[in-house]
């Protein structure tokens, strides 16, 4: 989607994407979220933590832009350059956290994203050059869930279908 959205449209799309995400998590159920082997040995909890950490990075980027702060450094060690190495670091740093904390963080980070986006003016949100780290990508709700849709949703849904069949 290359069309620039109004601020209310953007926030509505983000809300709708989050509602779909929450519906999937509700369908999976907390009792199933720590079972291993959903995708590459990761559990649903691990995927939620992973997506939350990447989303937290996006929130921080918007906060930096909003406050005109100098560039910020990522939370992972500087020697980590590839997404695979960063993902492994995220997994190790999150895997022993309680499920309740991971789910709470997921909701909290989404709320922080909404608050950060809401703080920008309509003009800023529609300026494709305003957020250099997005490389001109127009803001829309799917943008913040694209990693989920592209890389994790198929595995999560296939796993859920298998769990339902095995019941």
C-alpha cells in the first residue's frame, strides 16, 4: 500500500491489526503458549517476545524522532550485525521470562507505539522522509505487523491447526 493514511486511519489500522493479533493469541490460549516447536524450536511465547522486542525498537525510533534526540544505540551488543544473530540474542535474553510478563510487555509496547504515533502531527506522519530509518516506507497498520504476517503467522497458524486436529 503506497497511499499515505490520515492519522486517524493509521491509528485505526494499527488498532485493527492488533485486534487480529490478540484474537489469534486468544485462540491459541495461554495454556499452549509455552509448548516448544512452533517454529524452529520456539514457542508462541518466544515468538511474542521476539516480535515485541523488534516492535520496542520501532517505538524507540519514533520516540527519538519525536523528541529530536541524537541517534540511539540498539540494546543488543554492537558486534551483532545480522538479523539472525540479533534474533538469537533476543531469544536468549527473553526465553526464561514468565509468560505473563511477555504478554504484558507485548500489550504495553503496542500502547507505546500508539502513543508515539499519536504525538506526531498529521503532516509528519505523511512525510515519507520524516522517518529516515523506514526508508520512505509509508506508515500503515500492516507495516508494524508485517514481520509477524510474513515470517511468523504461517507457522503459528499451522501449529494451531495441528493442535486442533490432535485434540
